[in-house]
C-alpha cells in the first residue's frame, strides 16, 4: 500500500517560516521525482517545487523562488519544503506528489493546511 503522509502545516504570521515533511512508504522512494503542490480556496492546484530522484536538480514556481527550498532524504524516504518569508497568499492546502514514468505512476498525499495570517 502506497502512502505519502504530509506533516508540518499550521498557522503562521506573515514573514514567518514553516517546514513541511512528506514521508513515503510502499514505494522505492529514491526512484520517484517528488513535488509539492498547493491549492488555495477557489483556485486550481499549482506546482510549487520539484526535486529529482537524487536531489541534484530542483525547480520552483516564480512566486516562491528565493523563499522556499525543496530537499529530500532518500535514506528516510522523506521530502521537505522549507518555507521562509511566508505571505498571506501562500495560504493553501499543500500536497506532496511522487511520480515515476516507467511504469507510469503518480501518488498524492492527503494534504496539510498552511495558513499565513496575523
């Protein structure tokens, strides 16, 4: 049974920081490209950050560049999203996603709420 379990969300003031974690099980984690997506109320789900299998390459949405950092620890089957200088517009449910192409598989976590508000 494949599971991606996010944690670390919560309420934070503007300018604050949070670190999200996503622990994977039931998959060979190191073979999966891992991503973080988010979905704000009334908006479509959007890609926030992505990291390749060994962590050698990362990419970010323009809106979070310079503030968020994605990383992974394959020994712990975990991917992280360090979020700094948070803004109210970062408020959303954040989802972990794991993907592999051969065979084609995509898995999602259940999401964790991040609220940025004073």
